[in-house]
């Protein structure tokens, strides 16, 4: 039984799971939450009898301009798209090619600045 469990839960499989699934889901969640913040805005309370015509500090009021169901749907869709993009990048190892491209660009820019200085 111990051999079966140790063959299922290897360090490589656990690290692959953390990178592919957990990171993708976390980024998808963050993007979804960020998307939902697009639909709200903060305004200050107008002068009136409630705040003694501006003598008392004005309160911040949060205003939603779109329906809650639409906010939720768009947040879920955009978060899911971000999750799938992250999973695609990690499964197809696209991040390595992007990293190598940026590394080569930085090295070539370093050489160029050293030559000209």
C-alpha cells in the first residue's frame, strides 16, 4: 500500500499539479475578482441635511452600474479564460520559449549598451 501511494504522490507530480492547476486557478480567481471591480465606482455623498450641508465629513458611497447577475457572469467567463490560458502556457511549455526570447533580447541589449558606452 505504501508503495502504491508513494508512486502516485511523487515530488514531480505534486509540483506539476501545483504549477498547472493551483496557479492557473489562483490567477483565474484573481482576474475574475479584478473584473468584478470594473463595474463599481465610489462617489461621495452630496451636501444635504444628512451631513449638515457639508460640515460633517462626507461618506463614500459605492454604486453598482450593472446588474449583479451580469457582473457575476462576466467575472466567471473572464476568469475561466485566464485560467485556461495559464494552463495552456504551462502544458505546452510556451513560457519557456517566451523566457528564452526575453533572455536573448536582454542579453543583446546589454551588449549593445556596453559597446556604445
